[in-house]
C-alpha cells in the first residue's frame, strides 16, 4: 500500500508525552514535519487538571489544559487508532485504512483504564481518564447527586475527594481497609481514611464491586459479599494497563511496557517510546515504568530531542531524570519520588502535630522512595538521598531529620 502521507517525525499517541516530544522536536528542527496520531477525538491535554484543579479551583477552565496550539506546527490526526507497525517499510497502518510513513517514530501510546466486563462505559458509568470523561462526569456530578467511586488508589482517592469537595454524596468502595494503603504506611493510611469519612465520604472498606447494571436513572452495583449499592453514577479508578500490543505485534521487546535503552530507543532502530508505556533504565532506580505526568513530560521531551539528533547523526543524550508525582486529598498534599510502596520497610518522621512529615521507604537497607507529606521544595533532596544510598546501605536510625520538615 502506498503511504497516504509521511512525516519526518511521527508520534503514535496523543497525550502529554506526545506533546512534549513535538515541542522538543520543533525547538530543535523548525522545518521538520511532525504528525501525531491519537485514538481520542481531542489533541494532547494536561491530564492532572481532570482530577485536580478543574474540580478544586474555580479559576481553572477546561481550555487551560490544551498542550498544543496552531503555532506548534504539528498535524493532529485524532479519532483514529494505529493498528499495525511496519518497521521495515517505516510505516504505520491506521484504523481508517490509511498508511503513514515516517523517518523517526515515537510510541507514546499510554495506558488504558481497567474495566469491569459486566459494566461497560456509558452515560452513568465512567472509567475516568479523558477530556470526554470529564465533560460527561461534570454533566451528572451536580451538588446533591450520589456517586460511587470504586478504587482507593491514586486516581480513585483523588476523584472521591474532588467530588466530595463539590457537594456530591460519595461512597468510596475499596478492597483494602484503608485509602491508598498500597502507598501509605498503616497509621497515615488510617488518618487519611478518617479524614475522608469526616468530610462526608462513606468508605466501604474491604469490598469489591463484581457486577452492575446501569439505567437512565442510575446504577446498581453488586459487591463480592452480596451487598447492593445504588447511585446516580459510578466512577471507576481501578488501575490501567499499558498499551503495548502495537509494539508486541511488531516484534519490539516488551516487559510489562515497551523496553527502551537510556536514550529511550526501542529494540528496533528508528522507533522510540516514552511516557506511561516505556520500561526504561532509571538513573537512580534501575528498570522501571512510571505512570505519572512528570515522567511523561520529561521523557517525551528527551525522546523528541534525540529523534532530531538521530536524523542529523549527532550524539544522543541519555534520559537521566528521575520523575516525581504529587496529589491533593482534601487539605492534605504530598509530593513523592521513587518507589512509594507500603510493603517496604518505612521510617516515618512527622512533626508533633502530624501536619507534616517525611516517610522513607527502604529495601534491603537502601532508600528506594521518599514521600513528602505537606513538605515542599524537597524532591531534589529526596533524589540525592536515593542516589547516595544506592551503593551503600543505611540504618533506619540515620534517616530522621535528613530532610527538614519545614
């Protein structure tokens, strides 16, 4: 099949990593042709707004989050999926039967929300991730409405707090006993859960939604224990799955993500990967895959610069950035670096009134992650500590006070 068009740089996926890559390419090569192919009907958007500021800050509007404008010189091909890669002929087949050629290809395919097979997305069922999800949820999330949020992890907790802050009656269904227990040590997770309850959220702990039905009037959910929950709508935040099928079918190396080297280059020359989907060698923490926007921004930009360097046969520069992530839960706020995993040994260093603190996560005597609880401008200190302890073990007694609380 002849290519219907071709680009110097083609990006599959239309998220944050794609936008960052396109901007970096344009900065380095003003004349390059850049195309972005995305399944969603819209172009790249700053996703954190969808679960944070759009619900909590009246001065934020939906238009504030668009990441590319007409002056960026990027051709957006939206509402179309890439269906197959052809590395030998340097082309990508699309769901509209077209084929696009490329010189350099970036896979920034992101991740897709996990879904409940018996309850497909609809007007009252949300597997929350996109601008369209936000717009539809805003239509029904009126003050006084009843919502069930399923999942007490990162996105589920944020959405439950955001909806409750907008006078929605929220029931939060979590399989664990406390909110974000996979991230927080037990005492902190318990305090956070108590805060959710004090702010009007009904927390159904140790429960799993197994099936449900949706009608024009609302939703009816059945838990594993046989309990029935009813609401006007349900929002699921039960994790995501990286979109690696396209890469797998093309023979690229994968391992729970698309495997890349320190330059974000895949196992096939001329094809790169960045963002949620990239399984990369972190400068501090070895091979990992990160599903947070800070990583997507920095990886996308690095991949874009190296794609231009590759076309000009110039020296590539490695991706050496270790990303952070952050969240707001009612009056709490935190930033974090590294592996925030409550199964690790933890050292907690809190102020006497528990309003601020630093939690260190250790594995075999090495700091692998740091959670900064209402402690700001300290992520660089946390990264240095992770780096300093990567080659030598550290005693738990040495950690308190390493990062000041204020």
